[in-house]
C-alpha cells in the first residue's frame, strides 16, 4: 500500500435534496474523526445509529448511521468512514465544516478511486470501467461496464503480457548465455511461432472490439439528402419531439442538429444535416453542406431521404451511401410513384410517411438491427481509445519482432519487451522484474 498522510471527504451519493445521502471519508484520520463526531467508538463494518455533533461546540448536526471500514479491506484500501445522513444542503454544509475543522480536506474529483488504484484495490482498466458504470445510460452499457469492472479485460491483458514474458525469457537467455550447454539452441526458433500467434490474436481482437466500443460510445447516424426531402420531419419522428424546424422553404436546416436515441441498449446519435444540392444559395448554406458531407463520411450509418415527387434526385447523396446504409422514399401518404432507381448493393430501401407513420416501424427496426449488430457478445473488449492505442502499439512491436527474430534476436527481445509494456499499460502496470522472475522460474539461472 502507498502511504497517504491526509484524510479526504466528499459526498458519495448524488447532489441535491434526498431522504438519505452518503458521505465518505478516507485516510488515516477517518476513524478518529467519525468517533469525534458521534462521541463513541464503534465496531468495524457495523452500521451504528448515532447523533452527529460538531466537536467544536457540541451542536447537533444530524442523526443517522455511521459505518467504519478498516484498511486494506475497504474500497480505497485505507481506513474509511461512511456517514448516512439526511440529504439537505444545510446538513451537508454543517457536516463539511465539522470535518474540515477536524483535520480532513475535501476530496478532488476521482480521488477515492485514485487511492483505490494506488493501493492495488483495482487496476486502471477497472477504474475506467467504474466511470463507465456511473455514466451508463442503457442496459448494455451497464453490463459492459460491470464486465470490465469484474476484471475481464484486465485478465485478458495480463494473459497476453504473461505470454510475451514467456517469449522474452528464452530470447533473453539465448542472448545473454549463448554458450551455456543447458540452454537449447532452438529457443529462438520456438519464440517465433509464439510471437506470430499472439500478433494474429491481438489483430483479430482489435477488429472485433470496434463493435464493443459502439456499446460505450454509441453509433452515429447521419440523415442526408437534398433540400425539402423530409429529413427534418424524419428526425423529429424518430426522436419523438420537434427538435428540428420543418418548413417548405428549401435550405431551412443550415447546421447539424442532433438527437440521442436508444436502440435496444445501444445509444445512437442521429444528426439532421443541411440539404445537399448542386449550388448553394449563400455562404452559410455552402458551409452547412460541407458539414453535412463531413458528418456523412464519418457516420456509422447513413440514412438518405429522397422525395419521389421531386424531379431532382441528388446523385451526390446516393454516392455517399455504403453497404448497410438506408434509403428512404418520403411522402408515402401522397402515394407517389417510386422512381426506377438503380439498386445500391447492401442498402435497404423504405417507403415512409412521417404524417401518417406509414413505414416508420420497419425503418426503426432496421436501424435498431444495424446499430446493435454483433453486439451480443458479453466478453471483454477494448472500450476506450487508450486500450486501442495500446494494442496497436503491441501489434506494431510484434511485427518488428517477427522480422528480427532470425537475424537480430536481441532486437526481437526489445520489441517483445515494448509489446509487453504496451499491453501492461492497459491495466497500468508492467516492469522489468516480471521478466527477471520469468527467467529465474523457467531456466533456474542464477542458482
């Protein structure tokens, strides 16, 4: 455990009025401060009803429960006190004044979890999962965060790192002790296939984790099409509210307008964009069209809205579509003749009326299926960009090791070490002592 000399406090439950609020202390003086507040000693892990008084003048702050946790068997790994009091602003102010006078200080953002990390109560990936759990908006996000908090990704990253350490051990031995009779000559040859296999596994996991990140980050949907095709009406219908202005005047939407939807546990950000046409009416519309194209190019799903009653069919809109996107023919309540449009591979077409709701349910179902595709796996994943960068760095290092294994094993060993360091950064810990321990246990060197 890392010794931290000060004691911190903060409200652990949500801000605002509440029937019960939880306040937390952590640090070497937390138990003494709680005892001073309630005027008696209490047993660890036992909820005790008590009157909380200001030690300075004995005035009553509130009545509630006090619970003590002895480190390291606590969330932070330190001595911790939890106070369950009424959640009013007046109680909180009086309590915080008493805690500060007793020698504690207000905690900084995330400091309780930071102390838990420093005291090895959880690793970096688990700390990130805790933040994701607090921010979870859907059932899938909650399940994903709980899985990461349980250490699924950490265990996988640790397994990768240990496999690399096992590769590094014979490489290091071959480099440092080339003339030792008890070091097999084929050590380097055995390390090559292991590096190749791990690189392949990491590459596949990296590709698969893009879908996993969609649960945490959500998917982006861009609604595109020519002016006055019905894009804003569609976005309003999907959002269930009037978030976009609907007008018969072409070019009403000048900027990107967003709404958030929940597609079966996957958050989707749907964007209403400016109409795309050959020539803009002014500089503002031209900028809106530029933003619309950029949003379409970066979106996970594009929904093209076209008006079958219009003589103008935006070729630029159709050119932006990709496999898995959606094409919507609007104004179905007017029973228009759908143009004989050449099919686009992998793009589903729907006939829709936002006035009557005709075709809306099948469209929503199609978007939901696309947004949630391949996200049924409850296994671990690279949910953050930091994780992705770490695995990408490991793959690059292993690629170099593959090329150096036969001609420059000392470089291959260094590349393997860099890959292990990159993978260790997912959980926040990797060091040279791991390599030394592996060598000693595997080859009994140094007896």
